């Protein structure tokens, strides 16, 4: 996704202010923002930009004219060097979106996992995880029923992502 000129510095400042704001929770892997508190500064603008990008992209392949799409609970996840974010799932959502705000080529990869009965079958010749390489301002969309996480961060910089979820309600 293309970020408007000058917004990169504001994003870095926004990440730092958010980290120090008191709406974050320190975890073993790093930190995340509390979904109950709205993001401040330029970060909500990035979430709205990502929501617009999502609707524009999805409308090219799906008929969403009879749907009302809502952007829900944008939050930030940050993984410290050598740490990873555990596999999780957002239930009661339609799609998720993530944008790498701060990373390097050795940062945490976004991982998608398939947990089904084949996982425990013999010979394990099929891969059960898909990985998306990090790149600053790269946006990824995925259906919410797919379990996802972040791999170990092998860089010396925190990998920070803005995560959003979407709901698509029928319009009557």
C-alpha cells in the first residue's frame, strides 16, 4: 500500500506515543494495544486508509454492493527481537487485514496455519503453514477463519503491525 509522503515519520512517532500511552499491554513477545481503546494520532488514518484499500480491492472480485462493510477494532502488535506472536483467530469476523508498519527483511513473517485431521496423519508430506515475508507498508488480507500468528523476529528491530478486522453485514 502506498503511504502518502511525510506520513512515515508520523507513523513512527505514533507507534512510539502509543507504546508509551498506557493503552498497551506488555507481553512475553513484545506488546499490543488494548482493543477497547481507540488508536490515536495518524494510526486511525492508516487503519481507515487500509479499510478503503480493502473495499476497493475486494469489490474487484466479489459483489459487495448489498453489504455494509465495517472496520472493527484496529490494534497494534509488536514483537521484540527473537520473539514471536502466538497463533490466534478472530472469530465473528469476515476478513482480517494487517500492514507491516515497522520491520526489516529479517522481521517476523505473518504465518497462516491449517489445523485439520491431515496434520496428524502419517508421512506429513503436505505443508500446513503459509508464510508472508515482511516488508514495510505491505498489506495482507485473509479470511478470519484462518489461524494466524507471527514467526520469530530475527532482526534487531521490533516488528510492528497494525491489524484490523472487517464485518460484512447484509443491507436490507
